[in-house]
C-alpha cells in the first residue's frame, strides 16, 4: 500500500487502498462471465490472467502519489463489493510505463454482480472523481468502455462525464460486441466545478 493513497468515504461506502488481501475479490470479479462480458477478451480470465490483473491493481498506486485503486466496503456487508481506479496515464502512449501525466487520470470500476443496480458504482465514482480534482489537482478525468456496455456508460453519464470519442480497433481475439466500437467519456475540472461537486459526507 502506498501511504500517499487516501482512504475515501461516501454515505454508504468506505474506499480503502487496494492491497494483497483483496486478491479473492479480484478473482471473483475477473472469473465471473457477466462481469467480464464487456472487458478485455469478453470472457472470464484464467488464473494466470487474474494474477496479472491483481499485480497491475497493486502497482497502480506506485506511479504517481495519490493515484491508485480503491476497494469498497459497503454498509451492512462484511466483504468488499468491488474496486474503483484512478490510473496514472503516460504522456506518450508508446512509452506506457514512464513519464506519467499528473494532470489527468483514467477511471474505471468493477463490482460483484450481487451488488449491481444499487447505485454503488456511481456513488463510489463520484467520490473518487472528487478526490481526483480536489485531492490530486487533476484537470481531467476520463473513462473508456465498449459501446455496448450500457450500464457503464450510464454511470459515466450520471457522473456528468461527456461522450467525447468513439473508435473502432481490431483485436486478435475480439470480445463480442466490439464491432460497435469503444467510447470515451470525459469530465474537465471546469465542468466538475460548475456542477459536479458534492461535499463528502462526514463518515461511514
Ligand atoms: C458497470 C457497473 C460497475 C455498474 O455498477 P452499478 O453499481 O450497478 O451502477 P449504478 O447502480 O451506479 O448505475 C447503473 C445504471 O445503469 C443502468 N443500467 C443498467 N443496465 C442497463 C442497460 N442494459 N441499459 C441501460 N441502462 C442500464 C441502471 O438503471 C443505472 O442507471 P439509473 O440509476 O439511472 O437507473 C457494473 O455493472 C459492473 O461491475 N459491470 C461489470 C464490469 C464493467 O463493465 N465495468 C466497466 C468497464 S469499463
């Protein structure tokens, strides 16, 4: 765990830095066909792939102070419900592991299926984005998903993010639905300040 990564709170969630103990959560997510339907290859990950994702999530806090992945514990549940990320992005996409951009971040989320449809993704993301703008001084937060991933797009819309790009890539093992392309949503600091800010609640 990176000491620079803050614990965050919302009305129903306590968001703690992703740690080694969260591997079972990550595995449950990455090996659920419904969760992975619109991610990566569009299929559940193998054990090796699951471990790679876990290592990537663990490492996400090491590139820039304060960035990283959070696991949420929800009121009334002893086990974590999912994760949210504010990822460091490289200034030069051809050099993905160096020279990170301190002014922008890519966000994303993955929740256990039994917790879908209760507003948790939106609630956690609101706080993670607030932290990005207020805590880290970002100028922009963006998110990407497959065009057909309607729940994820809806979450980004509810966060005040705007659809800014659609593109069509070819992949060696394309996930079903990729023929409809991928989309990027974005919110700038100005847009967030103009309407997105909500005071963080006192505690959980
Ligand atoms: C995407 C995901 C995080 C959403 O989590 P969630 O906690 O259910 O999200 P919320 O409850 O905050 O909001 C979901 C919204 O999508 C809407 N929605 C759900 N299914 C939908 C569909 N098929 N078409 C349109 N809207 C849909 C819900 O009605 C809700 O909007 P509302 O509040 O206006 O009713 C969750 O489904 C998930 O983990 N999916 C698998 C991983 C994934 O795809 N992650 C994103 C990858 S980029």
